[in-house]
C-alpha cells in the first residue's frame, strides 16, 4: 500500500513538474536554474512546433522552403525536448509523424521522395528513431499494429540499407551523397554528412545492442573517412570529396553539424569499448569543434556557423545546423562524462546567446508574434531579424540539453497536495482512446509537390 501511494505521488510529481512550468522568455534564460531552462525550452518548443502543420493524428510535411529531411531533424529535436523536460505535450504528434515516414520497408525510404532522398536525409530520420529507442519513447498501440518493428529495428533497417550502398568501386569505399542515379546532384559526391551519418548510426546501434557487427562497421567507416581526408589529423571535418577524381581532393567547407555527427559516434564507441583510441577521437573532435565557437573576442564560446554566418550566405538548411551540434554535444557529454565540463563551458555561453537572439516580434510571417522569435546569429548580442524554423530549432537544442549538465539547481516547486491526488492520465491511456486510432493505410502521405533536387552542393 505504501508503495502504491509512493508510485502515485511520483507520477503526480512528474506531471505537476511539467504542467506547472510557465513559459519563460528566452532572453531571460538562467542556465543553472531548472525552472528557467524548462520555461525557456517550453517557449522555444512552441516556436519550433508552430512551423509543423501536422497534429496528434495527422502528419503534414514541412511547408516550403523546408526540405523533408529537416522534418526528421525537427522530430529528433522534439524527442530530446520531451525526454529532457518530461513535457509530453507533443508526443502524439511526434509519434504520428515518425510512423507516417517509416516507409513501406520501415527504413525511412519514402515513396514521396523516391529519386531525391539522399543518404544524409535518411540518416537524420534514423537519428530520430535512435533517440526514440534510447529514450524508450512509446510506440502508441494505435500506430503500431502487429508486425510493426521497434524503433531499434527501424534504425537497423536504415543501417542495413546503408551497408548495401557502401561502394568500393572508387575511392576504396564510401557512401555517395545521393542514393538514386536519376538525381544528377550527388552520385559522385561522397560527403561527410552521409558517411558520418552511417558511422554515427553504426556507433549508436553498437552501444544500444552490443552487436559486434555495428562496431566493426563503425570502425570501417571511420577508417575510410580519415583515409580519404574527410577528417584530417587535427580532426577537422570537411564537407565532401568527389569520386570522379577517386576522392583525391576534398571540398574544404566545414559545418558544425558534421563535427557533431562524428563526435557523438566516437563518444558512444568510447563508452562501449572503454578504448583510449575512441576517447581520443572524441576529444580530438571536441577540440576541433572550437572552430565553431568564439567568432570574436567579445563572443567567447558562442557557437557560430563559420562557413556562412560571417558572410551572410547561410541557406535554409545551414540555419539549422547549430542545433545538431548542440544536440550531439549534449549526448556526447552523457556517454563520455570526461567531455562534459568543456561542453558545459561552450553550451552555457551559447544557450544564453541563443536566448538573447529570441526577441523578435512577428517578423516576415514568422508564426510567433510574441516577442520570442529567434534570430540566426547568436554572437551579435540580440535579435538579427533573420527568422525561420532552423533558428527556432537551433535555439531549442542549445537550451534544453542544459538539463543534463552538472550544477543545474532543482528549483521546480514540489507539487501541492491537491495535485498529488489527481495524477494526469498516463500517455498510454490517452493514446489508446478512439481519437487516436488510425490504421497505417490511413496515414497521409503528403506529396511535397516539388523536385527536391535543388539542394545546394554538398548540403542537406
Ligand atoms: C507570450 O509569452 C508569454 C510568456 O512568455 C505567455 O505567458 C503568453 O501566453 C504568450 N502570449 C501569446 C499570445 O502567445
Ligand atoms: C488534425 O489535422 C487534420 C487534417 O488537417 C484534421 O482533419 C484533424 O481534425 C486534426 N485533428 C486535431 C485533433 O486537431
Ligand atoms: C523527468 O522525469 C524523470 C523520471 O521521473 C526524472 O528523473 C527527471 O528529473 C525529470 N526531469 C525533469 C526536468 O523534471
Ligand atoms: C558504385 O560506384 C560506381 C562508380 O561510381 C558506379 O558505377 C556503380 O553504379 C556504383 N554501384 C552501386 C551498387 O551503386
Ligand atoms: C582509388 O583510391 C583507392 C583508395 O584510396 C585506391 O585503392 C585505388 O587504387 C585508387 N584507384 C585509382 C584508379 O587510382
Ligand atoms: C548483429 O547485427 C547484424 C546486422 O544487422 C545481424 O545480421 C546479426 O543477426 C546481429 N546479430 C545478433 C546476434 O543479433
Ligand atoms: C578542455 O578545455 C581545456 C581548456 O581549453 C583544454 O586544455 C582541454 O584539452 C579540453 N579537454 C577536452 C577533453 O576537450
Ligand atoms: C587542438 O586543435 C588545435 C588546432 O585547432 C591543434 O593545434 C591542437 O594540436 C589540438 N589539440 C589536441 C589535444 O588535439
Ligand atoms: C557510459 O554512459 C553512461 C550513460 O549512458 C554513463 O553513466 C557511463 O559513465 C558511461 N561510461 C563510460 C565508461 O564512459
Ligand atoms: C561584438 O562586437 C561586434 C563588433 O563591434 C558587434 O557587432 C557585436 O554586437 C558584439 N557582440 C556582442 C555579443 O556584444
């Protein structure tokens, strides 16, 4: 009896802790206060989701100018939001969107993007599935009739499809950026987002399952990537290389998320193997990530996208990249605690700067009219009037992961006695209600209605 009461009280306190959180303006972020981080994250999650036009029961692809892959990236961010904050508000929408995009073979190869889906696009959806697996994110019964694979099995399906595409005809191996020969853009281009994505998926699967095959492939992809120079001896990660010249020259552009993709993979392998070699690779990548911080003396440890922000040339895709470096850094700090102190130094400073960029009011059709719309550049000390989904996503990911860092003060008020007697319904109960029942055949496949072959060279 005592145990049952304790369990009810625990449930209630989780519910109360999230339900009672008030939104906080991002500019007021206090990085060591749990209640402040939760309040700011809540505001930013609302900003992100205002761009998503689906709901708890119906998927809708992102509107132009956002590509389909960024929807997978958004879901990865929201899975972390739900997990770090315990705010389950968006869980049904997240689950519905993921399940609407697994595709007929449960590997995120979707008919709508046949011919234009790239390996890196598929990888970003797989990152979300891996987070769902790692976080034990519930697969609602209504969306998962018998035979629907687990999040882990879906991630493995993606991995299997990538193994099948590993191509040793040129360059001694590697994945091409694109999957389909019909896409003239990138069959020759072997890029770090695709190969890093494969490495990262292999590494997280190895840690999740303990299966040696994934570890072996992670090592193989790493060895290839370093051999062709996509990662140099100082752990700088470059955008890609061209198989037309057998990968003898490297495109020297470098973006934050590429570093992060490899960082989390290496940190996961360090955790799994206990090996100094992988720990050294992760530490080296964290060291080289300094290239994405401190754009000027008055902006120490503030993250920036150095290849495009300073010159005002960021594409829509690039405006979201800082979010993924943030995400992969937090995840790395969890599996490799020796990195946590430096990551903390970077992310506390960057999260505050990100928050200070979020004071926009109804800019350019941006959905939030509330003085909390985020700008793009965090190092300018305010709102730079450049708004969009990537900007909201980046700020959210910079902020919510602060909750995993040491030194966060638990200042969330305890639940009052009245709330402890009325725990909120568990997600299981609500997801089994009639409103949520949906056969897989009813899932709407939203046609993007445009040829997504227009990716910028080496991006996306
Ligand atoms: C604006 O934000 C504040 C706190 O950040 C919130 O309390 C309020 O409900 C928001 N208003 C609208 C219209 O979204
Ligand atoms: C979800 O969106 C669909 C399509 O726009 C709509 O028919 C449905 O009523 C919406 N459901 C809820 C709960 O808002
Ligand atoms: C979320 O819930 C878990 C499990 O009850 C708890 O350990 C964690 O501290 C909670 N997180 C927040 C931010 O309240
Ligand atoms: C492997 O790469 C070669 C050279 O680019 C190409 O001709 C061939 O079609 C590729 N094989 C597969 C299975 O994609
Ligand atoms: C292409 O590169 C691979 C790996 O670096 C090498 O083994 C192979 O000999 C090269 N092929 C040619 C034709 O140079
Ligand atoms: C390990 O993973 C590989 C690749 O997915 C699979 O073929 C094999 O069956 C797995 N081994 C075990 C013991 O699960
Ligand atoms: C952490 O930062 C300090 C100071 O910049 C540096 O000396 C150290 O090598 C860094 N450690 C890691 C693991 O990056
Ligand atoms: C850190 O990176 C710098 C270049 O930015 C390099 O000179 C230095 O050797 C690296 N340190 C470590 C420990 O890898
Ligand atoms: C592995 O990661 C877990 C968290 O998932 C952490 O508690 C543990 O300390 C890590 N182990 C090592 C050897 O880094
Ligand atoms: C740093 O200095 C530059 C140039 O004077 C200025 O534009 C920028 O706003 C400053 N950044 C911060 C965070 O104060």
